[in-house]
C-alpha cells in the first residue's frame, strides 16, 4: 500500500512538472512572430510589416519593407545591391527555408530625412537540382500560382553601406533584421 501511495505521488509530480508553462517549449513554437516588426540602428529605422495576418491561398500578399533615415542631415546616400531589402522566409509546417535571390549591381539610393523608402515583397526564391522534389514543387507552386496554404515567417533585412565599398574598406555595413509571421489558408476572401 505504501508503494502505491509513493507511485501515485510520483505520477502527480511528473504530471504537474509536464504541464507547467515557463515560456519555453511548444508554446513558443506554435506562435508566429507579430505581423509588424521594427528595428533601429544608428540613424536608420527598418520596418517590416504585413497588412493582414491571414491571406487566401494563392492570393496577393501585401508585405512591405521600409527604411527611414532619421539623422541630422536633410538626405543621405546609401549603397546596396539590386535592392536594399531582402525577403527570405520559412514555411513552418513543411519546414522549408526559402532564400532570396538578388542581382548584385552596386546601386545608390538617396534617402530623404523622415521619408521611408518602401518596397513591396515580390517572390525571388529558387531551387537547385540538389533540393528535394517536394521543395522544388513548393517553389514551382509559388512561382506559378502564389503561396500555398501554410504558416510563414518572413525574415527580412535591410542591407546597405553609407559609402561606396569599392572605394573604402572602413565603411560600416548595415544589416538590419526583422521577422514577421502570417498564415495562408484556403477560402479566406
């Protein structure tokens, strides 16, 4: 009888420990990042946001990145690749990590103080022959139709220099990162 009481007490302790929520574990894995995120670095503010938390399968996504200069000058030039913005993402239910391809010319953009440079997301991912067939089909679906049903985490960034990196090696490279989440489901409209 004494052993049964100890066994019952042990079961209660194990159940109690297993059901506590200390802010880790599946509760974090199950929640997506917020639909808007903003980071500040030096004289710049990078903002990544989606206009909706939930989109219709294969519908248009309204995801935007903004970079705002908030320093003392009236304007400032930044140097970057094909765009100052990068939009790689993860599709969480399939566990697919989709990069963001970009051409790499060196471009200059003038930012006016307190006026955001804004760009709407457009798919620029791809795959190689070494990727799984399932991943290749997923990317082809996005290219041909749009985003299929799933949970997405956009890991955006603004990447730029303040001086032409071809002429200086002492310039600071900005790499401002933010993540947002959204869901794609069938029949939202």
